C-alpha cells in the first residue's frame, strides 16, 4: 500500500471517532463470541455430545487461520467502509439462516453451513475494521481509544456469554421448547447486528475516493503481496523462536477453554456442575469477563512498570497454573455458587493477566514494515493452535472424564513455560515494550 493511497483514505469526512468506534467494536466482538461461545452452549442444549461440540465449534476458527490469505484482496478492492457494511449484512443474513435451521430436521448441516458463512464474513469484517481504524484515526488519537476499543469489545463478550445465555435460559423455562428458544435468541442477535449496520451506514466516515484509479486487482497481485508478507515475517530477527512461542503458549488454553464451559453446565451424573443457563450467564459471562478485563489491565500496568522480559515467567505462570482450580471443582462439585464464582474469577483473572504477555510480544514483534500483515500472521498462528487443540479436547474429556482431563490440562501448561523460555532472551530493550 503506497503513501498516495493512505493519504486518499485519510481525507475523510471529519466525524468524531466517538460516533462510530464504540458500535464498531461491539459489532466486531459479537459475531466472534456467538461463533466461539454462544454456539457451543446452544449445541449442548440441543443434545450434541462434547466431542462433536468442540470439534465443530473449533472448525469455525478456520477463517481466522486463513485470514492472511485474502487480506491483500480486502486491502486492494472496494473501501474498508464498504467491506464493513457488506460483511455486517452477510453476518446478519447468516444468523437468520442459523435461526431458521435450528428448529428443522437437518438442523446440524443447516446451522453449520450458515455458521461457516458467518465465520468467513466475521474474519473479513475484522480485517476491514482494523484497516479502517488505522487509516481513519490519526496516529496521535489512537492511543486514547485503545481502552475504549477494548471496553466495547468486552461488552460484546458480556452480551454473548452473559445476557444472551440468560435470555435463552429464561425462554426455555417459559416456552419449554429448547430449539424455539435458541432460534429466538439468534434472531435477537441478527436484529442487533442489523441495527449496528444501519448505524454504521450513517456514522462511518466516507473515504474521499472509493478505490485507487487505474489499479486493477488480480490474483497474481494478491499472491505476490501474500508471499511478501510471509517472507518479511520470516526474515524478522528471532522469527523461529517467535513462531514457536505464538504456536505453543496458548496450547493449554485451546484444550481448556471449551471444555471448562461444558463442565459448568454438564450433568452432575457425568461429573459436571449442572449450572442452569442463568447461573452460567452470571458466572462465565459476567464475573468471568470482569475478571478477565481486570487481569488484562493489571498485566498491562505490570509490564509497563517492569518490562516484558522480567514479567514473562510470572505471566506464563498466571496463564497456566490457575486452571488447576477446575481440578478442585471437578472433585468437590460444590453446590455453592459463590465457590464456583471464586474459582472462575481466579482462572479468568490469570488468563487475562497472562495473555497480556502474548499480545504485547506479538505487537512488539510485528513492528516495522507491514505491521498489520505481520500481526495478522501472528493471530493466524494462535488461531491454528486453538483450533487444533479445541478439536480434540471434547473427545479427550469423553475418554478420560473431567477430573483426569483437568489434571492433564494443568500439566500441559509446561508448554507455556517452554514457550516463554524460547523468547525471553529475544527482548533486547524493555523500554520499547508497547503500552497496552
């Protein structure tokens, strides 16, 4: 992307970023949370087994793994604003398709088709939003909106994991029809995305030109840009160590994340806590998300004070070790919701605290030419690990049970420490660690 193109895109209508950034990042977070979290709970309530649930919902990460392949096409064709509106419309239509097929005989094939369509649309939506933000908001303003973007993205998490799950639980009680209840919830999400799309039609700044004059998008050009992105990523100092870190640091989370949620709502007869959807929405979607945000804030402040290199091992420990609280839960099976809340709070705080090291390392490693493309490759590597580990986690827990699975998951946290040891010596100047 040349300087002329950037200057054209930055000559936009002068609109206060507060008019569109909050809604844009709710719209960014909500589809991802529906795909990764809400669909998992929905499939469980529809009677699907744990192995199938984790396999199918993990497959929905494939577009995020492949995202660097078509990123050049998004950068070269149409405008980011057009892509945002178009993908929000596709996401809305996909959600309507999911809701329609939930209460049909071919519900699995129908819902998975539209969930995959939604996943590819959401991944493209992410690309367009990130580029639109970088090209529309001036560099000196971006820092002031970092926390705003994160807050509204987390708000989407609360909405998907908390509010919508509680609504589904209440509808199940009122209607006594599981499929109809979930269809209504999915239609609610579709309506919300449609409203956000209309808001963005009115509030997103209009670029001065729709595309570069005389510039033709070809497959060969897209392929050359992709190859250049990968080549320059691999030519960065310590690239192999960084790739190992990006692939292995999150492996324990890939095994743990989906199974931990299934454990909270699974029947007591097979070792679960048997929480109602209303209880789950409060525990995981409210207390858990607030703890996650708190952990991220504390982690960012700690790194700012002490530097990433000094904090890497403690943050790896915070990321991996708190998962052992689920060993306690699987043995004790407490009836007290307070005990469950405290355990989820500890685990999610540790996750937020430890994940800060991963994100800051990736941000720092991606600096330089092609920053956005290199950051996207790093996210693709993370998504690849989360997809593979998530795909096998359900079958694994069905084979050994929740208690043994959580013990194995905690032990697998060793990989996180190994990953941290590979890159701990890479940081040459702690003072350059980006501010969260």
